[in-house]
C-alpha cells in the first residue's frame, strides 16, 4: 500500500486524538472528551500533521509494522479494522464517497470534545466518555 493510500484510510473521526487512560490492572482503555491540542475540533484533523510526533510526545505514528498501537484505536478505525481483517463500514468516506459521512453517522468527535489545554491533566478521569471498552466501541 502506498503512503497516499495508507493516509486515505483515515476517516477524520478524531477519536485517536482524544486523550486516553489505561487501567493498569486490566489493560482496558478509557477515552476522554479531552482532545490533543493539535486537533482541529471542527474538521477532526490534525492542525500540524507533519510535525505532530515532534510536538506531541505520545502521538502515535501508525503503520502495519507497529500492530501494538492498534489497540489504542477505536474499533471503528479503518486502520484497526483492516488489521483485524474486517471491512470498512458504510459510513467510511472511502465507501460513501463523502468526507462528511463520518460526521453524519455520529462517529466523529466533532462538537463533542474540548481541548486538553482547557483542563488540568489530573482532571482527565472526570472527562471519561462513552466509548470506553477495550475494543473502543461506543
């Protein structure tokens, strides 16, 4: 798969840019409504994609060579779905042909998150939201 094809898998849901908490005992991942400071909360895309890994210490650079990262993605994520041998859902822009289909389907974080800069890191537990199970489902 070319780099361009790989990048086209991103549906711009923004869920991967939400701060997450991991239960150290169970390994369960909990999503918060606090988004990375670089996330454009309207488009649900990174505001500095090319430099994101340098600017945000825990930003993940996804690739099939790093399957351990996929567990931090919601089960709706195309990267994770393809890794798990699943097909893309009907609302995915590559299937629908419409970049806004992810928003209309209610999958994106558009209008449902705040910037991490608006809260203290110790308050993240107070911001846990619905898609919290280890599969990242809603």
